[in-house]
C-alpha cells in the first residue's frame, strides 16, 4: 500500500526566491571568508591573503572581482607611492554579515553536538 503524500505546510516561495538570491552571493568558495575579514574594516590584497590561509592569489582575485561586480565590496585605489588598493564592504556587504554570523553560530553548535557524540 502506497503512503499518502501530505500537503506541504510551508509558505510558497516567491517568484524570485530570496534565499537563492542570497546564496548566489554567499555560495562561492571563500566568499564568506572574504566578507568575514572585511567586516572588521578595509583590507589590502596581501592582508586578505594572509588572513585567509589556503586561498591562492588567483582565487582571491577572482572572488574580489566577483564581489565587486555584485556590489558587495568596494575597491578603492589609494593615491600613495606606490599606489595601493583597499577593499571594504558596501552596505549590501554589511547586510550579509549577520547571515554569516548566524551560520557561524550554527556551525559552533554542530561542532559541539558532533564532538559530544563522537
């Protein structure tokens, strides 16, 4: 005898899913790390490279360009000699920080739970 399929009680998704919109930004490899470290203030490329162990220069460059194109970070060339570039979060980038903090909080709870059962 086949089981009866029950009706889903969750609210229907909007035409353009807000979760998909957010994950389109946060879903890239290393993206949450870049946003995390920029949440503390403007950073230069080599500072970010040092902050995020394991990321290659090519990957960091790619992520920074993508995030700039999406309006999450701003790139500012400083008129120094030699010129330096600083990256900082835009208003949209600042809006993403609480989401990343919530994910970190859940991650800590998962680590505790998995550590307790292991």
